[in-house]
């Protein structure tokens, strides 16, 4: 990332109170950007955002992205030059329990944000974050490329495929004509310190350790494109900078592990994290029936590597070790901001 570039930007960051959003807000602060956050309050305790605050030179609007008046007011106050739209309902199991809320947040909420941005006079580029789950998945484990058909068998995946369609429609109908680049970023399964969300593997392992019980796994043999939060966010930030400065970039890119990284099962992740955290309990198969989830999911990030010169710096096992190191430091009383900044510095020092 070009610090001279980011130091001149006003960034509207939606979803800034979430796990990835908190890391993004901290990184943008370190790059010198003026950050304006728009999100709901954190819905779990502990949460990373409150433990990283205060953020220097940042503002925060706590509102629902489906509140059109609040979104318009936030855009007017921020006068953004760049937008990183990350606000979402991001959990598969919650989407089964609350499908209408999931579609409203991920599809209609994105439309509300993009509609408000049509009036932003200084806007250069918008990056809408979706997911690796936007693709129509037959469970074969083939690495998806950006030209593969979109789909989704569960409400979350389908809602994010819908987000892609909304972004494409706004790009074609409004933003391209105004000279504003609008694209989508499809990231893999992200791990990292400070995630305390429900139904996520690493935080579930941390909670099981503290509860003194074994971790319960719904689908231990499922595979996912695991990546560290800093690798994923670096892709988003490099992409957003490039959209603002270079014409002719792809309008959607995948961000995932290197092609030579072997698929890692949920069980292998649980074993690695348990060992790194020093948990003696291990894991067991969760009893009962569970909502369907794809048995295999993989991304081909070759297009992002070719177009942006981006590549991840941590393989899956290193990403899990860094995550466990963060939680061990937190349990030992280290400040979350110091832990995040130390890992950011260590990540930037890698090549």
C-alpha cells in the first residue's frame, strides 16, 4: 500500500465494528487515512472494536445500513473518496435461522449504501466485499475462478450472490458513467486474533478451552480456503487503491491462499489450534442434525495475483499459529491494540 496515497483519502468503512472491520480500521489508521465508520454496535462480548478504540482521527456512526436516512447522513458527513463496504450478516447458521434479515442486510443494505453514494461528489472507487461462497458449489472442491456461475444453496450464500448482482447493476447503471470504479472482492475463510463471533472455528476453539470442554465440530472433514485476516485485508486495500488509480481492472477478484497450499480440513484446523493454545480437550463430533454446508470450497486467486501483484504471506498453518499467538497474548493480559499492531508490523516485514 502507498502511504502517500492513503494519507490523502477519506474512507467510508462500513462494518467497522466487526472482526475484519476492526482490523481494517486499525490498518487504515496506520496508513494515515481519515476513516469514517458506519455499522451496528458489536453484538457479542468481548469484541475487538471496543478494545482497539480510540482510533485516531476517525468518526463512527452506529446505524443500520437499511436506514436510508442514516446512510445518507453518514455519506454526507464523510464525503468519501474511497469506500470499503464490509457491513453484512456474515454467518451461515444465522442465515438459516434469520433468512429475511440476512437478505435485507446483505442485498437491500448494499443497495442502500450504493444509492447514497451516488451523491458523493469526491468519490473515486468503491469495493464491495462478498465471500468465497458466492459461487454455485457442487462440492467437488475445484478452485473457483471469477467467471464461474454465481449461486448459493443457503440463505447466506444466496444473499451474497445477490450482493454481487446489486453491485454489478449499480456499476453499469450509475458509477461507470460517473467515472467511479466499483468492484467486488471475494475473500476466503478468514482467521485471526480478536474474532469472538459465534459459529466461527477459531473463536469456538478459544471458548471451548476456557469452558474446559472439547470443541464440537459439525463437519470435521469439510475443507475451506483458510487465510489470515491481514492477507485478506491486504488484498482488499491493494485492490481499492488500484481501482482509484488504474483503469481497466477486473470488476471482481478472489482473495485466497496460494495455489500450492493443500486443502485443510476443519478437523485439521481444530487440531492445530488446540495444540497451539495448549488445549487438552481436543474436539468431538457435534451431536444432532445440522444445516447443510458445502463439503469443499476452494478459490483460485490467480487473477488477483496477476492484476495487482498481490499474494498472501502466510499459509494456513502459519495463519492459525498467528491467531493462536494472539489469543494466548490476550489471555496473558496483553492489550489487543498492541497485539494487533505487533502482528501488523510482523506481517509487513515479511516478503
